[in-house]
C-alpha cells in the first residue's frame, strides 16, 4: 500500500474583532459562490502560519503573525486528491477592528457580526469550520 499520495495544503484565516468575523464572498474557486474565510494555499518551504499571514495580507491588507490553531479539515476532493485546510485564528484588539476590509480578484472581504452570519450561504466544509469556531470546539473535521 502506497502511503504517499498528492495532498493539497491550504489554510483558513478566522479573524475576530469586537464580535465580528472577517468573511469573504468567494468568486474564484470550489467555494464559490459562497461565504468563506480568507485564506489559500501553503506554498513550498512555507509554514502554515506563514501562509496564513501572507494570504490574509494579500486578500485583506491585514498583517497578523500570531496565530492559534483550531484544528483542520481533512477531505477527499472530487478529483481524487486529498486536501487539508488548517484553521488559523486570531482576535484583533479594538484599535485594529476599524480596518476596512477590501476586495480582490478572489472576492470581497468584510466584517460581519458573528451572530448575524447566515451559515446557509456557506458550503458544508466552511459551515463546519464556522460551527466548530463558534462552538469553541477545535478538532479535525473529516469529509470522506
């Protein structure tokens, strides 16, 4: 049995401030059209937290280098490959929460009140991550 197989490494950046989460209306991937978290691929020779910092800056213009881990998503993609999505979180101090989110070619990001986010706008993977975060239940989320 071959224990080595192609696996895509990605990350979600869950950033909270004053009861709000930074959310992205995705327009360019398997998550479209849906509400998701900023994030993206872990590049070669890059740690997961370095990828989270880079992706958040590229997509939102925010610089964060101190991340907490909230588990990960482990799933089988439609093309037969596996994907791991590492969930990185950070709570911003009040002074930074006034930062205006921005859009890019991947979708617009904006602050949304946690209790006002419609999880029905999320695909099942993102919804599971959102629920694990709001229920403070860090773990592996497995989708065979």
